[in-house]
């Protein structure tokens, strides 16, 4: 998709394929570990192979040579208010040793190029205490809104259903 020189060599942004499943999972685990959430990662390399074969799943890899430096992931999904697909970004991660070299911006630019033909809205979440991330997204021109995200886990809704019976 894009090539840009970096201290690690030329950084290339490209769409991940099934053959990249191991690298994608490794980067995901690094991100989850950084966020103290590694125990929440259950997707295996085999799961990633299956997901990367799905055209609605998009993972963009930043690589220099054969070294993965970061990734951006998300899905195209129907938005009922819009009446068409949006792009729901899940993760943007750049390895700590190559941060502040513009790789995050390159990944976001590659995503914008990918969805621009459809004029898709791109949505994502950022933790409230992630000031650097918020500043980065504001520099891109993103609108930040505070919203509480709810998650209803299977054990909780199963309990609720049992209580309703």
C-alpha cells in the first residue's frame, strides 16, 4: 500500500494475509500485555488464519524487511443508522522501539485510502487515560466523544436469563 523510509529500513504498509496470522497474533498479545489485558486474548493462530481469510476483516501490517513493526485491525460492519457499512477499528499498535517515527500515522493513512472509495466512517475507541493517543487522533482530525462502552458477558446474561425464568 505505502512505502516510507525509516531507521529500520523502508517501512511498508500492506494488508495482512492468512500467512501473517502468527505475526498478527504476536503483535496483538504484545498490545494486550501493554494494556494489562493479556488474559483476555483467546484467539489462536488458527483463529487468525480463519479471520484473515474473511474479506470483512482488515489487518494492515507495518513491516520493514520481514520485521513486523505494528498493525491496525478492524472490520467492515453494517451500521443501521447509516444504512451502510462503516469501518470499526479495533486496534492500532506500534512496537515501543519504533514509536514516534510516524508509523501510526502511516497505518491510519493506509486505512483512510482503503475506505475512501466507499466514503466509510471510521470509528474506534480510545481509553480515557490515554492522553497521547487522544492527542494523536485529534492531530488526524478525529472527533473524540466520551461514551461508556457496555459489554454483556455470557456468564452475566445467562445468569440474567435464569433469574427471569
